């Protein structure tokens, strides 16, 4: 296949914003988003504000004067080696501001490689020289993820969110020399199965084995390249056992368990939270082929609830705002007076466990594996191919 041109992505930076500040460390040229007609030029170092109207938007200058109403704005820096700024953060490419139902949508239109430069440094962190192949592998996986999911948020007008709903994107501030080097070394390379881009799931630490996609996500479609893969490196060791989250422990007393379940059970199952009965038992009733919890039974005085493995991390939370580290854990339950008084979970790994294991990739790189071998090990039966 002949490589094509580099695609552009639309990254959603904010939705429903009451205002957006535009400026730059160079001159910012602003046009009408719909017809490309010039609107204004924001001098270097100045900050102007976009505010919503009904319909459309206005550009408010530093002196308080307003532009005519427009459907939206597109802004690009026209000074060499300078960047557009939106809400104080620098971005390559263009920034666009359009009206949405509750305020303003801010997005960054940016070539894929420039987007990835603001992503993969944060995903992998600083890496040693003997871990370079892990960074290259992450570049290929993140590129595949971005292109496979292009248009997923079309109803919002963009391709990807700049947060954990897709990949965390920090613009120019997220770039590192190592990230750019990895992107240049793998430019345009993606993971394919039977000629199609794969669902390039990735996570921090698999804990010994990756998971089948159906273990982690309810209603997920089985894929031959998303089955469990052992991370064993020999001698009772694993490639990802250098992760600080390879093993973990969480504990709940009766009050904390009741408080957490009162909030989480109604959110994922048809259970009334307000009148939660006394919890008399909690047990793992089924484990999966990769050793994860397939079903969790929570028994109350008058009946029980069975939580499927795909929901366990969202139900049995350590804190209200934090999911359980992984679904690979064992339970120790203490009872007192006919009810559960203490629960301890001892677990392995961090994240959903599907696909590419980031810490496993670091371990494999240290062991001398190249990025193509690392990627195709975690996505068995796939090939790394150049798209552009």
C-alpha cells in the first residue's frame, strides 16, 4: 500500500465554556470559521476574549470593543516558531471556537504527529536509553488509537477529547525531545489486523497477564488480537513487575463499604442505594481465564447482587472518585454479628488490562525486544504497517 498524506485531527479542549481567551507569543491571525474571511489580528503578547451570543460568537478586544457576530472563529499563529494560545496553553496548528448548546466549544485542529507529541510523553513519562523501544511502541499504539477512533465524537464536532476519555493531550507543554524522536522513528506507523486498524487499547500494568476485551468492557465485541497474553519473563518474574503498581492492597471497614456501595451500586445496577440493607457477605464467585474477577456477589439480609467483572472496578471503589486498581484481586472478608465488618482486596496490575501493557513494554525494551515485537506480542496476529 502506498503511504498517503498525514491526517489532521480535531481535539476537543473544552465544551460549554462561558468564554475562551485567545492570544499568543506571536501574532495570531483570526478568521471566520465558516468562510475563512479575515476578522482580526491579535498582536503578540495580547489576549482577547471570545464570548457567546445567540446565535454565534463575538471577539472582545483588550479595550472592551467587540467584533461583529460570527458563527465561529479560527485562529493560527503567523510568527515562525511561535504557537497559538487558548486559555493560556500553547498549541500547534489552529484553534477553533464555535457556539454550542450551552456556551463555547474550543478545539485544536492539528496534524496527527503534532497531536501525538503532546500525548506520548505524558503516557510513558521520562524513559532511559535502554527503554527507548517502549516509547516507540507507545507512539505506534497511540497513533493507532487516535486514527481508529477518529470521528467518535462527531456529534460534538471533533474527533477526540483531550482527557482520559481518549488520550490526555497537553499541547506544546506536553512535548519532549524523546517523544518527537519516537514519532520521527515510527512516522505514520499503525497496528493492523487483516488490513484494518485495531482497537488499540492500552493500560499501565497488566499484573502478569493481559485481559480479554470482554472481561473489561460490557458488550465489547470479541477480537482475535484482544485475548489474554502472558507477561511472564521467566523465573516467576514478569516484564511489568517493575511497575510501582504491580501489586496493591485496599481495605474497607463496614461504614466505608456501605457508603461506597450506596453510591456505586445504583449507578451501575438496579439497586436502591438509600435503603441499603446490612451487608452479610461479599465473595468472588467466578474468575476469568486471565485470573480476573468475573463476578462479585454482594449478599444482603434479604437477597444478593451479582456484579459482573466489567463493573467490579466501578462498584468496589477505594474512594468515591477513584476506581479500583484492577479487577485482578483476591478478597479477605471479616464478619462480626452477622454482617461484614472488614474487607481487604489484594490485587495485581493497574488499569483495565486489555491490549498494550505500558510497564510490560518497558520491561520488554530492557530485555532487548524491539518496538514491533513488543506491539505485536500484546496484539497477537497483527502487523505494524506505515499508513502515511
